[in-house]
DNA sequence: GTCTATACTGTGATAGAC
DNA sequence: GTCTATCACAGTATAGAC
C-alpha cells in the first residue's frame, strides 16, 4: 500500500484550494468584469470569507498574477496541436496562426484584458507569471520566420496588427464576426508585403 | 462701455472653474496615473475639498468624460495644420498622418489610455463626449480614401495597425523611439498592399 | 450660489481568537 | 486554516455655513 507523507498530502490539498480559488476568480471576472472583481465575490463562490483568501494568495494582485500566468500557459498548451496541423502553404498557415490566437482571445473579454491590456490599476505581472507569454512570443517568432523568412521587424508589425484588430473587435464589434474578415485581409496585406506567394483559396 | 448681464458673468466664471479642475485632473493623471487619480488629489490642486467638485461635475466619471472629449477635441484641432501641409505623394502622406497621430498619443500615457483604451473601471464616454472622436475617425477615413483610393475595409486595417503599434510602444518601449521605425515599416507594408507607388525617400 | 463638514458604503488589507 | 473585528481610504450624498 502506498504511503503518502503528510507534507505531500497537505501540499496537494493546498494546491487544489488555490486552483479552486482561481477558477472562482475567472467566473467572477467573466460575469461582472475583470476590474470589478472583488475578493468578497471570489470568497463567496468558494464558501469562504474574504480574509481567508490571504491564506492562499498574498494579495488581490497575486490572484491576478496567477490568472495571467494561467491564461498564457493555457494558450501555450494549444500550440502543439496548432503547429501539428499547420497548412504547408505559408500564406494559409499565417492565416491559421492569426485566427487561432484571435479566437482564443476574442471570445473572452476578461482573458483578453488580462493577457493583452493593462486594465488593472496597480498590477504588473511578476517575472515568473510573465515567463509563459515570453515563451509563446519567442516561439511564434521562430515559427513565423521559419515559415515566411520575414525579418524580425516585420514579425513585430504582424504582432501589432493582430493585436490591434483584436482590440478593435472588443471596442466596436464585441460578439460580432466582422473583424474576422478584417483579420484575413490584414494577414493577406502583410503576406503581400513580405512577398509570400498567393494561395489557392481567396 | 460693455454691460455684461449677471447670468453671463456667472456662466463665464463657472466655465473657468471647470477648466481649472480639468487642468488639475490632467496634471494628477500625468503624475500619478490616470487610474490612480483621486478626487481628493484634484481638489487639493485647485484649493478645494473633494465634495466641492460635485458642484462642477456630477461624478468622477463626469470628469473623465470631459477629459475624453477634451483630448479628442485637442487632436481634432491639430488636423487642419496637418492636412494643410500634407505631402502630395500618397505614400509619404500616409506616413505623415500615421506619425502625427502616433506622436500625439505616444508621448502622453494618460492621454493614450483615455483616448484609446478602456482602463477605467466603470467608465464609458457619453455620446456627447464621443462625438469629436467619431468626427476625427470619419474625417481620417475620407482623407485616406481620397488620398489612396483604399477600400473601407483596408482603412480599418490601417487604423488597427497604427493602434496596435502605439499599444506595443507603451507596453514594451515606452519612452523609446524603436516603434517609430516599425510604424514607417507598417505603413509601407499597407501602402504596398493597397498598390501605392513607391516614393523618393526610403 | 459656492464650498465645507460630516457621514455612509464598499474596497483591500491586517491582527488576533479559535 | 478560517473566522471575526477592524482599519484606511475610496467615491459620494446630504445638510448647513457664509
């Protein structure tokens, strides 16, 4: 019979509670807004009082920090599937990559605000929480260069373009699909400028 | 001798006080942050107590509202000079227009956050405050179409691109000039895709 | 008519009892 | 570990001083 040391049992339970709190925080953020989230709301949802959360997180910003890391880690976890099924044609592949990130971030305002904007007053992600987003961007950069031969400068323009279209979506068209059309058009413009050959669809 | 009716005198003084409060609010926003601005800070700077501000603005968000309108009106006021001195070559002109907006908004974080992002919790600009920004965008749209013959869709991509680069500037490079280079590159890409002829510089 | 004093509510955070 | 009690500070409503 397996003997679990007492310390591990405690650690496992603590980690589970942390996850439960984070899940509640996401629900609150999605229902009443990321900025409007309060510790009392989160505590209610896990059946605690607000001060008890401080036994698991050092501050409200520490909760945001963990959510930030979680969001980018979740996205990172989707990349292998994406890259495994990438079309061979570079232009089509760039469309797919853009749409993949767009879909992940345009469907969830709270997640988008946390990942891509600085909407929370005194909050900036810690170095550890920032790490997954850095990995994602570096990996995207390598993939795009390998795929298209674009220069670093042009990859940064591509990132700004995709980000700008997602912002526009949330500002003007939240819920609509109009900006998906603009996204394809924007990627095509970029592909033209970088010199990618046309593909079959269109 | 000019006789000023009493009602006008009062109205003039009230308008002056409003402007004084707004100016103080901008100073606070620039020094300690747009979101971190408090009514007590603003009141201190104009020599009042916080509740007294309610004699001039209905709420804190009403102050943000007036600041929003002011920022876009100020930008609108710079357009005639810009368009009067626009280079005849379409590609160069698009570079100048982009740089003009970029410079206005990239040099002042508080103003950028208020004009282009939704960083304030419960605040959305009123219809009246929104009007100048709508006028600016519509005028830019007409100017760009007249200049380049671009389709509406492509103009929207251009707007998203410029906005995305400004966001990147504030997120990664605040104070630096690296994104000015990317801006020119981005505009060039767009110009290529829209079919503008090359210009002399470059 | 303009500002102040006071107070109410809700927030994040801390201290100490159990 | 979680609770209760409490704090400091925010926006804001109201009543009254001058």
